[in-house]
């Protein structure tokens, strides 16, 4: 199977994404592009080995930090928790494809999680 090359917004078969991401050693994230419609500053899924961490931050304060076994589980959990907080009823979560984030950006976000 070919290598996993992704960039923000790239759509990939979910089964391939799950399988290929698990073998990647670098931290990979998927960001919620339209987090402002949920009145949240930053939402992302961080791939860590064979699990996925759903993180929501507002002004460097942790709103959510929870692990799930699948990417799909993270997205479903986000929808269940924040669907009613969306600016409008027809807002749908819009996630990027998984990509290697800027190291400084990721360290800054992870430092919020440690406090």
C-alpha cells in the first residue's frame, strides 16, 4: 500500500485513513475548520499511537480532553456534546484531513493540557 500523504481538507477513504495513520510515528492532527460556529477557539483530534485524543480549547482553557479508540468516535462525541451549541441548526462539523502540525503550535496546545 502507498504512503499516506495528506494536507488540510484532503478527503481520504476512512478505512484507509484509520489504517495508515496508526502506522505513522509523527503526531498528526485533524482540526475542526468551523470551530467558531460552535463558539470554540480551537478543536482538534490528535493521533497518538493507536488512539485518538479529542481536544477543545478556549483561551488556553481546556473544555474537552478525552481519548477515543477511533477517529469516528471522536467526531461522534464532538457532535453529541456540541451540536446544540452551534450557531445555527444546519451547522455541520467540518474537519481537515490529518496532517503533521507545526511543532511550536502543537507544543503550545499540549502545554494547555498539562496545566
